[in-house]
C-alpha cells in the first residue's frame, strides 16, 4: 500500500514537471505518451531509490550506534553519502530518461520527415586502458568514439540547425559534408529531431567509405542517440 502511494506521488510529480516543461516548449502535452514513458521508468526508479534509502539508513545507523568511534563514524558517513547520492540520482536519471523516451515517442507519432544538409562531422575518440592494482595495463585497451554529425534544415519556412550522434561507424565513414540528411522533426518543436538512419543507410548504399577513417580500428561506438 505504501509503495502504491509513493508511486502515485512520484508519478504526479514527474507528470507535473514534464508537462510544465512540455507546455512551455510545445504548447501541448500528449498525456497517453507521457504516462507510458513514466510507467516504463518506474521500476528502475524504485530500484535506485530503494538502494539509496537502504544505504542511507544503514549508514546513519552505523554512524549513530558507533558515535565516538572514528572507524564506525567514517564507515557510517560514507554509506550514508552513497545513499544520498543514489537517492538524488534516482530522481535526476529518471527525469532525464522519461524526457528522452517521451520525445522519441512524440517523434514517432507527430514527427515530420524532412531533408537536411550535413555541415560537419566529428569523431570524438578517447582511449581507455584498465590497470591492475600494481598499475600494470590489463589487455591492450580500446578506443570509444562518439560520432557527431551536424546539419542544417528548413522547417515551416525557418532555417534550423541540429546535431545527432550516429550509432554506426560505416554510415559515419561514408558521409561527406554537403550530403543530404534524412531527418524526422517534431511538428511543434523542430529542436526535437532525429536522423533516420535506416533511410540514410539506403541512400549511402554502394558508396565507398572515407579513407583513412576518422575512427580507430576496433573502436567501440557509443550509443548516445
């Protein structure tokens, strides 16, 4: 019963925040889509919230019972801080996740297909290496890359620009500045958009990739989109 009450309160809080933000940006709220986005994220929210509360209670209890003993106080305070961090993170992460999935749902339902022009592409690659406790490298390490594309497009007679992170290195390597970019743009807010990667792959079919590639061989591609 208590969990149901908390769930209802959290849902109302998230609804109100997201609805207010959505009203300011787009002038309307698609309540069925918003409810679905909230519902899909409640499980992970309660899991993180529960972990935070458990760590906070355990840490606070150890600190209280061991007050005066530095070891117990430090251990308790450390656990309590972890609990506080998880508590705050559960709200921040859930809010961000709900906003993302709600926007994707809006695009699927209310998106308009337009064509843009690629103005810039950049592969932001960072080398990652793990070490053991003796500071000796474990394995050969690997690169992780964010594949950013930037583009211009026109919507409702206005010039707009946007950016997107591609998920496929093959598409990124084949793209050239000035290429058309198939997009889907939210009808009431063109700042919400996505690249239609399947359509882009069909457009680039048969084109040879850029050489040398901007992406290191064997690099992992971050899934940011």
